[in-house]
């Protein structure tokens, strides 16, 4: 699983490069509103990160977050965040 934290000041190109090149990645979770650090104890960031990791380990969907971006979504994902 690839987890991408949202950051308004940075386009996440290195993460999408990893996604494009590594067939072992089975799920991608973009966590909107998390910012630079997923584990910072502010708002519900820690709870959301734990929820997506737990769902992945249990083979369940990370509700309500979709498996996004997928490899085919990379161009639109980068374009939307430029």
C-alpha cells in the first residue's frame, strides 16, 4: 500500500513515480487534509491513518476513501494538484 499525504505546497510526483513503476503496490490511499505528517495527533489524522492501514491488513476497503490514485489516474491526479 502507498499512502500519500496531501500537501498544498508540493505536487506528489515521487509517490506517483513509485506507483507507476512498482507492480507490487495493490492499493493507494490519498489522505486529504492530512498535510506533511500523517502522524501528528491533530484533528483526526491519526485515526484516519490507522483506519486505512487496518483495512488494508484485513483485506477490506478503506471506507470512505477510495483506492486512489490508481496507475491510470496518475496524470489527472497530478494535474488536479498543480
